[in-house]
């Protein structure tokens, strides 16, 4: 039954609806802590959720509102839309050669020193015009839609000059106007020192802080700043100074931390960054440090799979009381797969994460890592971002390790994938 009032919709009934309500943002989670509503519905108004409850309780309200009834036939499960909180999906070219060399025995750092790695993508991205960057990004984002991703963080960092970083961020902004997802841009001009820069690391960061970051804010291109803290990139002291400058301008902070060596998570904690990402090399000291802070620890299992290295110590982070988010790190070099739930499932198997911990890591805790309080949970007042699986129990979604795809994806109260 349809009404002329399409601003209100009731969707359901679902065999199960998993809300993520009232879960702590930090620490370990058991599956028993998940609120699972059976025979459920979701009532929305425009792009927001009005109420989630048992379907029969919502039908009367829907009729009073003249809402459109969107029937979901058969057994279905409804989950919050997934959030991929760390990606590099704006890039030009390919790094298939790097992948072959790594599998043949060369290390990530060796390949980078020989002209591959990030610098190779920088060269290819600089040669790609803005319109092509947008088009290629949109193709990747379409794939993310089919996996239930409704919010995507996207970094710059393959321009590494003022003009090319601005080009990347403009492309991200343009894609955001077309994509099914919300794109959350992050300025990663401090990715590595560009090889054609006439100066040292410190001078480069000073130039980016002085001449690029104010333009990024003025043009409304990003409100988040990131830096890669590592031997091949930038040291902790200069990274602290750069991030502090960005913070004073009004940027939220995130950090590529502890990927190959420890140190970056300390900078993230000292500056109150939203997240510290990677953490494959974190020791007991860093784990405790992050657990005692409000910094979200961001595991990037795609990089571990792509590089053949250890996973982030996710179990220890949670058991020490830390907040764990999980993201794909989709990039052309170290993490080319881009399948968030596949990677999260592999991390879960290795680190013994509960389904609740995985789901929270790609919904409400991922939202916290991005400083977003309006999504990641199915409850009144949140964005109407949700995904529907054709199955009778939410455990089946995780059991299939990312191979089960959503039957429907809803973003801002509009269906962007699937049919009734």
C-alpha cells in the first residue's frame, strides 16, 4: 500500500533487526550484548529514523502518518549501514607490479626505495586529470555499495604538491555529490616526502601546513588531516609539530601509526586524534596507551593481507579496554582488495573477535573514529542508513565471511541498491 506522502516510510517486517544501541564504545563485546529485535520494522522520515520496533507496533503509527509501506517478503535481517573509515580510493593507475614483486620476496620498503610504492602512484595520479579521478573513484564506490558500505572516508596523499593535493580533494568533493555514499575527505598531504621536492622533510611539512592546509579549509575540501609516521615517511617529532599546526587551524586529526615500527600511536594519544590507524607493530605499551585514551584504534587487515604481515593486535586492544574500528585501507599498493567484510572476517578468525566486535568495528565504532554521531546505530534521530540481507539470522552474514551480499542498501532513507 502506497501513500502520496513518501517522506514517511515503514520498511519491514524483518526476521531480525540489529540496532547497536547502548553498546559501549570501548572494550570487548559479547554477542549477547547486541540488541536484536525480532519481527521488526524501521519507520523513517526523510533521511532520518523515526523509530525501530516490532513491526506490528509500527503499523498503526505508519498508517496515522500516511506512510508508504515498503514490504520485505521472506526472511530478512536488517543491519546498520557499514562504514569504511580508512580508504585511499582516489588514485590513478595500478601497482600490480609491486604486488608481484612482494610475492616474489621483495619487501614493501625495498620496492619503495626502487621507485615503486607510494611514489609510483603519485606519478600516475598526477598524470590523471580530475574528471578521470572522479570517474574511476565512482566505479570503486559502486563496488562498495554492493557490499553495504554507506559511508566512506577517502584520503588524498597521492598528489604531494599543493596543486595536486587540491586536485585530489576537489575530485573527492565532486564524487561525493554523485556517489551513493557519504564521502568523508581527509587531507594526507603528509604521506611521504615527494622525490621531486627541493628541500627536506621538515621544510615540506612546514610548506604544507602554511600554504596548503588553509586553502583546504577555505575551499571546504576537508576538515581532517593525517600523516604517515614511519621511517620511510615522517618522524614523530616533526609529525607532532605538523599535526599540532593542523589542529590549531581547526582540523580533526588521524594518524597512520605503528605500521612497521611503533611511535605514531603516542603522537595520536598526545594530540587527542580521532583515530590511530594500522597498529600492526604496536607493543603492549602502545596497546595500553590507546586503551587509556579516547583515540579509536583502527585495524586495517587489508594491509596485513596485502603485505603478508601480522594483523593488528585487535584482541589485546579490546581486552585492555580500547575501542576498535576496522577499515579496508583500500589502496592501489598494500591493500588492493577493498572488501571490508572479507578482511574483517579474516581478522576475526585470526584474532578471535566476536560477531558483535566485528559489527561494532564497521558501524558505531567506525563512526566514532570519524567523529560522526549521526550514524552507525539504528535508533530514532540517526541517519536512515541500513542494509538488508536475505537470511534469517545475522550470524549468517559473518559466517559467509563477506561473500553474502546485501539484498538492499538504503542511504539517507532512499534505496540505492536492490528491489522489493
